């Protein structure tokens, strides 16, 4: 592959393939199929051309956290069919108007107010926005998300809005250099999802959990979406 300025296409494609292989092996250990897990390549702060390289290598799901940056990449890559954009970052209600209907999945619904704002905008666009409820199982004050006790109320608020379709839960667990130490948080999210699905009488198929340091453990504990950035793209610019 020809090397572009600041971008190593062969390196990007090679790292993507390595991550996909690790996902497949982790899924097999858990008695799952590799296709049960979708890799979201976290492209935030990386250039659109890097996304283009990975799209050419077969990657279709990309994650962004900053609204204007994400919309800029969508515009720059409009010619590539089949890209599924995921919004991963914290979102203020006043930015919901830019997000609803513009992303395949919003992972970070953390309050009824945000849910209402996304619903209002999606409805105005004639769209139904797929979303996940973000859960803060660790109770970390610096992180967004509903605590376990409030997750059902937030899920019910989302389910009551016809402009939104609740697909499951998302977790950003407490950081630990030892990925095995994070495993209980992933197991806890899966158990919470299973419990909510029964109590609410709805299917919640998606579990967004696991990042560069711990996506293997997340897959083994039931993740259907893993969010991997640094392992594929390298360290963020700047």
C-alpha cells in the first residue's frame, strides 16, 4: 500500500486484522461466533483519510466523540457507502439536534433530558434513532451514566419516546491496568442487561463494553460492540 502523509495504510490494515483475530479467538473461547461481536474503530481525533484506509480494508463501524469533528468526517467520506457512524462521547442536550438521525447508534444516553432532546430532533427529521443507555456501575463521579439503581428508570424513559429505539447498554468501567480486574464490571453489565430485559419485557441485544486494554475480556463476558481506538490507529495526535 502507498504510504500517505502521516498515515501508514499497511500498518492500519494490519493492526485492524490483528484486533479482529483477537476478537474471533475470544468469542470462540466463550462459545460465541465472531460475527456476534462488532468492532467499532474509535476514530476520534484521527484524520478522515485513516478512516478511508480502514474502510477499504473492510471496516464499517467507526466511533466518534466530538460532534463537529464527526460531522466533518461524515462529509469528507460521503462517497463511501456502508459506513456506520457511532456516537460515543458525552452529549449535551443542546447538541442533540446535530446527532439525532446522523448516527447509526448513540452509545451515551445518560439522562431523561438527553433522551427527550434526541427524541424531539429525531421525530422532526422523521427518523427513529437507535440508542444505548450509558451505565456507571462504578459510581465514578467523573464519569457520566446512570447508576445501576437508576438504569431501569432511564430505560423506561427511553422506551416511552417513539423517536428512540433502545438497543441495550453501554459501560465505561473504572480503569485498571490489569484487564482481568475489569472483568467483573463487564459481567455486571451483562447481568444488569439480562435483568432489565426481563423486567421491562423488551429485547436489549447490544452490550457496548471493552476498549483497547480490555476488549478481549469484554468479548468473553458478552460484549456485542467493542470500542477500540489506540490499538488500531496508534496514539492520538497532539
